[in-house]
DNA sequence: GCTTTTTTGTAGCCTCGACTACATTTTAGG
DNA sequence: CCTAAAATGTAGTCGAGGCTACAAAAAAGC
C-alpha cells in the first residue's frame, strides 16, 4: 500500500524522486528546528523534578552554554507557550511544556534502549541518543518499542501495522 | 592529568552529572554543525555519479531550498576544501570531499538498514535516517554493522579475515 | 547593615542557513 | 544572429543560537 521506495521509486502517487528527496531533507530540517526546544523542556522538567526548581544558571551549566544563551532560549520557550518564569524564582513549564517534556523523555529513553539492544555500548548510546532522538518519528518509535518487547509504546496510541 | 579536583579519576559514570550532560549536548551540537555539509557532499556525489554533473540548480531542487541558498552553502563547501566549481560547469568534489561522501553514504545506508532491521517501515526509515545519520558515531555504526551480520565493519581499516 | 558574590538580565557581535529580489551570463529557440 | 529562457551569482534581510562584556538585582557573608 505504501511506497516501497528503496531507491528512486516514486510510488507515492507519481511524485518525482526530487520531490521525495526534498521532502526528506525538509523533514530533517524541521526536526532540527525543534531540537533545542525539546532539550530545554526535557532538562527543565528534569530539574524541576530532582531539584524542585529550574534556574537559568543551572540550565546553562547542564547544557554547556553561557547563561546569556540559556536566557535567550528560555525567552523562545516562553514565546512558544512552553514555559513561564518568575524573576529569581526559576523557570516553569506550561501544560503544553509538561506534555512535550514527557514525550521527549520517553522518546529519549526508548532511543537509548534501542541502541543498547542492538549492541551499542551504553555510554556511547547515551551520547548518540542526544542528537538522534530529535529525528525519530512516532512510527519508528513504535517500531522500537515493538522490537524491545514493550507492549505499551506511548500513551498516544499511534499504531503502525 | 586528573589533578583538576580533589576527586579521584571519574570512571565514566561517576563524574559530575553536569559535565557529562553538557558534553553530550555539545557533541550533538557539533554533529549538527556538519550535517548540512554532509548532505551536500553526499548529494553532489550522487549527482556526479548518476548525472555526470552536479549543477547548483539541481542541488537546490533536490534539497528543497532556493538556488541562492544552495550556492551559498556550496561556497562554504569550497571554503572548507570539500568542493570546487567551474562556472556553468557544476560542482566537483575534492579528494577530501569524495572521501567524506563515501563515508556519509555508507553510514546513511547502514542507518536505514538498521532501522528496517528493527522493524521500521522502509519508507519511514528513509525519512528518519536523513536526520539520524548525522548523529551516529563510528562506535554505534560498528555496532549496527555487527547487528546486521556484516563481516568486519572496517573499523579504521583493521583487516581481520 | 553593609559589602561581596551569585544570579539574572541586556546589549552587541558573530556565523549559519534560510529567504527574496535583482543582476548577469550562458544556453536555447526562432 | 538576436532574443527569450534558464542558470548562476550577488546583495540584503531574517531568525536561531552561539559568544563576551557590562549592568542590575538578589542572596550570602561578615
Ligand atoms: Mn537531545
Ligand atoms: Mn534528550
Ligand atoms: Mn542527512
Ligand atoms: Mn543522507
């Protein structure tokens, strides 16, 4: 039913190979655009849970960037409705931010588990997953869960079969 | 060289979580910085092989960006010593560019194969691999090859047969 | 309470990768 | 050959995400 597309085989309704390829790159670019936001919400949620608060300075240190950079990115989080902040009281996640954080964390773990399951050394899996995670689609994620024998991939109910 | 702190040698799991995490993010950022270059050389090599030439316009169309964007990026490829170009004669790869292209293509294929092997639908594997590939380390790649049953995954040219 | 340190925020600068608009050059058509 | 179309290149703008340097406010120390 779907395309079998292993090479230049534009079965997707007569789409030229160029368009298919362009769409692929476009998808990767789009994923990258949200990568920073995803890492921030995951980390903020982390800090809120473990420390009870998420201060810009802590966020910056954990991310390995300057505090100025972190504050600017937090500004973007706020613009996008993912976070709020109180002066000298740290950063908080909106419901949307919390939801995103939960999905991002689950995805991160699943990616690491998958890498380890296919033989990647755990330490290396952790390293690579930080970048890989942002490019793993829900479909692939579901496949990962199936491969790992998890019976409950996500709470999203996105099934592929 | 461990005399930075009073702490003994961190055993890659015992060191400050902050530093580990920061290093992880730093590695992901670094990988992303070369993602565009990698996609360009892979595509240019593709076009040179299949079409005999790699024109900026073709490159732009395949990547789904404007020709101005492509030309600017090609400029960066040239600055970095990966490509050359002749006016109205297209873009060519330097030896370094060719080498990079070969490695990038092999990695791309291996990533797709791995995804398919763990149950990701082929079409989806193609899509996701475009972004994932840039974050897969040599170590992980070797693990992928092993998992797929490939014989001796050319780890730094170490021939063992 | 006053001073010092830490934290937070701003301002200004950079590169990269995207875009549009315009200019030029080559190629193709008549 | 001369003109129209296509390809190529330039210029200028933008936002994102880095940085440093400086300014101000809060927390900590004394
Ligand atoms: Mn990440
Ligand atoms: Mn993560
Ligand atoms: Mn790619
Ligand atoms: Mn690729």
